[in-house]
C-alpha cells in the first residue's frame, strides 16, 4: 500500500500544545473543540480508507490553516474553503492496511509501547 501526502511545513498539534504550556495560556475552548473535531474527522477518514494509523500522537497532526482569509462559518461538510484547512494526518509509517489481512485478524493496542499489534 502507498499513501501520498502533501509536504507539511506548518506546525503540528505538538507544537501548539508545547507553546500553550510554555506561555501558560490555555487554548480557547472553541479552538480546542475545532481541533478535536478535526482529529476525529482525520482518523475517521483514514479508517474509512480501511487503514489503521498505528501510533497516533500530537506530532501526527499537522495544522493546515494556510493563509487565514475570510471564511464562512465552519461546518462539518467542510464547504466554503474549509476543505483545504484543518489537520493533516501524517506519520503513517506504522499504518496498517486492513485489506492486507483476513477478516479473522484482530488488532489491539499495546499500552506500554503505544503500538498496534
């Protein structure tokens, strides 16, 4: 299986969380909700492609906001320019293509190594 992703020069969620901790300024509630929804959307899209990430972390989510311009209010259909913004899921080197295994194979997360086995 192969996955082609755009080059991500933007920050990651890890950078945002680190900066919030460093400045001791919590993220606004609406920003947290936006990123939480975008994380779920990204993982759901991956799962709909029959892939398992394998090792999610804040470093796996690149922020793709590009140039901030006037956008209509956010909506879950990602219309009005929102499709090009949000989070891009990366670090797919541990991803598992479910179609490569029989339906009887089960996957579980090992909490110690934080990996899917």
